[in-house]
C-alpha cells in the first residue's frame, strides 16, 4: 500500500464526506504545504492546522474548537502563509505559539 501524506488523505476524505472535521497536526510550517491544505478545504468545512510544537493547551483548544464548536483554527505562525480567507459563517481562532 502506498504511503499518503496528510493533504492526500484529507482530499480523499473530503471528496467522500465534505462535512468531516479535520485537524492537521504537523511539523510543516512552510508555505507550499500550507497552501496545499488551503486549496483542498471544501466550503463550510471545519478544520485546523496546528504545529506539533504548540503547547498541550493549544492542542486541546484546537480539538475543542474544531470538533465540538465546528470552528476553524490556524496556528499564528502558519496563518501568515495561508492565503485563503475564512468563510463568513465561521470564526477562526489564531494562536500564538
């Protein structure tokens, strides 16, 4: 079985179930990877992008925001790289890491 990265897995999941909430928990804060994520997010999807270096409290807040409150969460370090603007129907939490 071929190995997939997180973007490929999320694309497959969202193609079949666009309402699925996904948290990208990553070591990557580089522009190309972050833009790759922003290009595949379906309209109305709750998702987050949190760096593994974030504190435990930040991870807990991200999980709650995405999976319970259906909000989008982007780490502050990453948000400057993301070009996609949040949809008006969703609040976005930005963390200082």
